[in-house]
């Protein structure tokens, strides 16, 4: 190995250890580790020195005595089953119960032996495009899930907070519990509440994350540098938008109805430009919409659609404004699947090429 | 016996778990789980190496599971578990923090002054490379080179223990 390459690899290790390596650098390092046993050994030894010489994290570790009490408590909690078996074994020996029965019982007790603290099981619910779902969580919180969104939630909340993971849009009516805050995490933001009603929008594929507060209070954690979050408090009837690419945050006081009306199957537009209308429709119906013609982009709409099909909505838009549209014929892709439906909207009276 | 093992190893093991998870509470929980298991299974377990090596190995396995679990609930950390070579240790030869504390002073004394200073700021005081660079008025790259130099020289002088 030449020395420049060697130095580069060592820098890579140092950056990895401090948690500053990029995903690409991590992959590169992993490749280097796989290249030879000597590389791997070198890395393991250096990593050992790095972590074992860490004195700053040691300081505020909880104390050993407290931890020992904790472990002791868990051991005693579980011992009845264990003791019962030991006693039972003695009786069995005295009564000369056939060995086979003893074995059977032993087996039963062993398999019944509960793993003390039960890990929650995570469920995932996905609302197909063009549909909505509603569910109630184990703490009584109600969740409405918008089209094309998914939510991961535990079957029971045993941690010190109630955490769910959202990709898409959902409306929450959180059951009040100040001791166990309810946290919604999207791919970029976190929303913390105790007992309130709010809407969160955060598709991992879309830059903007939005939070709308209907009642109560929430605290929104927005990512800033070094994996840290800074928090912002929101007030009733506020709508927050966060752009994960630029980091820009805007909060406006607004009629929140249009942001949450989707849960009643309504698509509500309040003087919104065609671009916004198209964006919303494409999200709900999982289609691509292209607007050809600058002059219609800012045409504004005020409309409420309830449980209408895509064809009906487009027809209504066409009737109420100077636009026309057509659907692009879909040809199967090489793998046999079909691409997303695509609709072209263009100014009426022109050719929509 | 159980009490002694616990009090001798607990903190060291939490730090070991911390090197995988970077989360204090989860690390403590993982180590406590391993001790509960050790207690419950102490008649069944056949420890072929040393108790230290057994504990390290159990924690390592649990930490890798922990990452898998995290991956399920948080698919942004995908790349972490796929690059699995980064994770494992040679648990039979691992030096614990408390052991390191006894031998590192002497090894550090043999390092060039600026390398030693940089290493101590990073590992003892917990400063980030950028912070050290700002304080010493040099580039981050210089800090990274010094840290890598320190690790290399320490490895040479600690090789009998590693």
C-alpha cells in the first residue's frame, strides 16, 4: 500500500470514529476492511483504543448501585416461576412421578418463561392511494391517515414517551398524558405533544414538511447541524412549513380547516393557485400532473370536493376555469409494470402539445 | 459472586455498548438485560473463555440486534447495518476502559506533545475536531492527521495488551 492511500484510509477511520464520515466514506471504509484480515485487525485495535480512552462519556453514567438495584428487581420479579419449578421438582422426586411427565412440565415451564420486559411489537398501516384510514392507538389517541401515507406504531407504549413514525400525512387527536409526551417523527422533523389536535405532513420524497395545530400545544423539533434539533413552539391555528433542503421555516396564522379537511374525504382549496391544486391532487391520487402554459399556473381556485373521483374533479376544474386536459396513454415498462398515470393541463383554446 | 462481577464490569460494559449504539439509556438497558440473562441462565451457560469475553460477546450480539431493530423502525440508518464489518470486535482481546485507564498514561507520555494534547482534548474532554481546530488555530485536517497519528502510536505501544 502506498503511503498516500494509507494516510487516506487512516483519516477515514478517524472521521468514522468521530461520527463525521459521510455515508460514502463509510462504504469506502467498509470495503477497505473487507480487503484483508490485517486491515480489519488494525481497525478493531484502533477502535478499541478510541472507545476505551473515552473519559468524557463516563462522567454522567448512572451509578452502578442504582443499576444493580434495577437488575435485582427484575430478577426477583421473575423468580416465582423459577422457585415454583424448583419446589415442584422436589415434590416430583418424592412422589416418583414418571420422568417423562417431569420432562414435559420442565419443558412447559421453560417455554412459558416470560422474557421480563416485553419489547413492543411495531405495526405498520398503509393507506392506499385514493383512500384514507383511521385507527385508534393503545393509549386512546385517534389517527387519520391520508392517501399514500404510512404510520408505524407500537402495539403498546411502554417507553417514557409515545413515539410513532410517519411517512406521509396524518391528523392526530392525542389522548392527554403530560407524563408521556406523544411524538410524531417524519424523515426530517419531530412533533411533540401531550394532548392536542394537529396535522402532520411529511413524505420522505417531498422536501416540505408541514404541521398544523388545531388545538392545544405542540413543540416542533427541526433538524439543524450535527444531528441536533432545535425546537419551536406553535400556537393554535398556526401552520408551519419546513423545507428540509433549504432549512427554511415559515409559520403563518391561518384557517386550519383546509389542511385537515382531507380526513372527512374533502379536498378543500381556498384561493389557491393551480400549481398547488395540481400538487394536492397528484398526492391524493398518486398521479403526475404537468401544467403546460405559464398563464394558467396562477389561476386561483376556491373549491371543495368531497369523495369525488379524479375524472370528476378534473371535469369540474375544466368547467370552472379556462383550462383543458388530457391523459397520457400509458405503455408498459420493460418489466411489465405500468408507469404512474400522467395528466397534462393546458390553457383552453390552445393545443396541449 | 454475581454482585462482584456486576460491580467490576458494569460501567465498562455500558461504555462498550455505547460504542455501538451511541445512546446512553439504550446501552444501560442492553447491559442490564445481559446481566439478567446471566443470572437466569447461570447453570446452563457454558463459558468456555472468560466471563469478560462472554459478557462482551453477548453485548455485541445484542447491540447488532438493536441496530436491526432500529433499522426496522427507522430506515434512514440502512447503511449502518449493511456495513457490518465496522461493528464487530475481537472480544477475546478487548481492553476495557478501566484497564485502559491504567496503561494509557504511560503510553501517552511517549507521544509528541501536540499529538498528545489533541488526543486528550478529543478523548478526555469530548471536544469535536472542529472545536479543537478552532482552539489550536489549525485546520480540521491537521487535527484528523494528529488523531490518526496518536491512534497509530498508541496501538504500537499497547500492542501487547490488544
